[in-house]
C-alpha cells in the first residue's frame, strides 16, 4: 500500500474504536471535546485513518507497511 491509499480510508465509530483500541464511548467523548480528527457526513461520524495516525503521532508510512 502507498500513502495515497491511506488518505482514502474512512472508518465508522466502531472501526475507529477498534483501530485505536478504545471504547466507542471514549471516541464519542473525544468528539464532543473536539479532541480527535473527525468528519461529519450526513449526520454520521467518519474518521480518516491517515488523520488518526498523525493525531497519534504515528508516521503514516509505518502503518501503510503494517508496522
């Protein structure tokens, strides 16, 4: 995979919680505090994997390689 592919990966609340290894309530709490990168699309929360990686301080190229 390349970085461009990572830019297109969007996740639901459930997927983002699993990816970040936290609960859905933790995700909702962070969204309410504007403490996590999120997009609202037609009333639904979506999380971009690349934005989450950067927010966590992970180099996106590392996750693209599965590290």
